[in-house]
C-alpha cells in the first residue's frame, strides 16, 4: 500500500472518528445511518481525490477541509434528531479526539520509524485504526450515556458552557500542531518536545473525562437533594393531614358527647326556635368537616394542605379527581408532579391581578394517570432555547423536577398558554415499585 492509498485510508478513519459520536448517540430523522454514512464517505473520498489529482498544497487544502467540516455539520443538523447544543458538543468532541488521535498517531509512527519494515504512512494507518476502535468503545460504553444524561437534565445555559472545553482544547491543539508541535519542530526538539506533547494530549483527554464525570456527580447529588426536599415536604404535609384528622376526630367526639344536650334543648323549643337552632348546628357541623378530594391518601393530604393556602390567597380551587386509593404509581412521583404543578399555579395566580382560579383534573385508567392543571396568569413567560424558565429571582426548580421525574417510557409532559390561562398536561405511566414511596 503506497503513501497515496495510506492518505486516503487515514482520511476515511478520521472521518469515521468525527462521525462516530453523532451516529452512535443520535437517531436519524428520515434516512438510515448507512445512507448518511455512505454519502459522507463519498464526499470525503472525492475531496481527498481532488487533492491528490491536482496536487493541492496542505495549507490550501486545509481551507477546503474547514468548509467541508462546516457543511457536514449542517448536514448532521438536518438529518439527525436532537438539540443544536447536543449536536455541536458531539461534533466538537469528535473533532477534538480526531485531532488528538492524528497527533498521537504521528508521534507513535515517529517513534517506531526505522524499527520496523513498515513505512511511516503504513504505521499511521495501523495506529489510527486501533485508536479509532478504542474511541468507538469509549463512545459506546461511556460517552453515549453520559451525554444523554447531561443534555437531558442540564439547563440551556449550562449546556452552552459545556461546549467551551472541547472548543478551547481544539483551538489549542490546532494552533499547537501547526507551530511548536509540528513534525519539523518535534524533530528539532527531540524526545523532550515529544514527551511534553504526549503529556499535553493525555491531560486534555483526562480533563475531558474528569469534567463530564464531575458534572454527572454534581447532577446526581442535586437530584438526591431535590428528592430529600420533596420527601421532607411530603412528610410535613402528611403530618399536617394527620393532625387535621386528629382534630376532626376530637370534634366529632365532642359533638357526640353534646348530642344529648342538643336533644334536650330542642325538646323545650317551639318550631321556629328549633329551626334556628338546627340551622346553627348544621353550620357548626359543616365547619368541622374535613374535605376529601380523592381516595388516595397522599394526594388527598397534599390537596388539603394546598386548598388552605389557596383560601389564604383568595384563589378559588376546583378539583375533579378520579384517583383510587391504590395505583401503580408511587406516592413520591405523584406528589412531586402534582405538588410542583400546583405550586407553580399558585405563584402565577399571586402575580395576576385579574380573576384568579386554579383547576386540577386527574383520571386513572389502569395504565397511566392523566393530569391537567389550569390556572390564571398574566401572560408573561421567560423562554430560552425554546424552553420555559422560572420567573423566580432565585431560579425555580419546579419544571426541572417535573421533567426529570417524568422520564420513564410512556411519560409525557407539555404546557400551553394563552394571554390569561396557563395549562400543564402530564401523563404518568404505571411504574414498578422499585423506587421508594412514602
């Protein structure tokens, strides 16, 4: 295999490395992966063949490679699903590892040259193929799941900042390999320059893995903190509900104790006095009754506590709940979703000066739970990158917590709004009880 054929193979390996994260992580919209890969290979081979045919200098050919990379990224945007930030991160990461791989391959070939019968180009092809296979294993076993979690749970601002590391590292390597770490400079610098460049490349890879793992650990800790806060809130609400039940039982006991006195009093009254007395007694009984919203104890306790807050803020609450006592969804999931939706609805009503209302509808059909919450609001929303953001100054976690909780197959969550009504709709699929419930 001559040098020209080796160059073509090296370009194809580089292309495969740059395509790999996008092809492994994302799903194509219309065409199959094989068709997209074939078109990409054809374009890359044509571009490489033109360089060989017309003897285009590397400095000029670099411009064509830059244009091809930009156009290829546009193709990935059109043909693959996923957000722009996720595609950009995957593409820049792949480009970074392609440059790292090419540089390390040259270093290994430079070190092995003269110690084997293979030529410099042939050594580069073999080493590049081995490193590309190792990169594929890393993408398949680690990077695919890590990137999925990052861009599912991180905010748009944090995802944008995440692009900084591969971008800066790529620029550093691009400038370095053309100046102080070029092949001619390494020949002059000798082993010391080679060792330094090898350490630099290793540090870039290590920091890349360390940064992603550290962010994932922080996200996991934040998730645990949120779940603990929600658990504390649910325990507090259930404690309040327990005390309400005790008060109700005590009131009923007092009423039963005093019932015979009421009978004696009624016996000595005329008809009009009896009517007034019974009317006052009925009002007292109504005031001591505890409202029941549904048969599910956790949701019922949550709504009892929330209805009291609605009365304090003069917000009418209408409930239409068809929720049995026991369903295949744990109490924690129910209270996280319903509690955050009602909390956001009450916050929106507090900011609204017109007629206020909150309406919640809930129905269990045996396979999933259909939930709808509507509330009045002032028509103002904050959006970034197509996603709604909290209007709280300290930043709210309600929508983020709901989206993170509704991550099982079959779960759905969407919002819509008009000038005065905000609507949130959720579908919670039946779950196994592997998660803890209260």
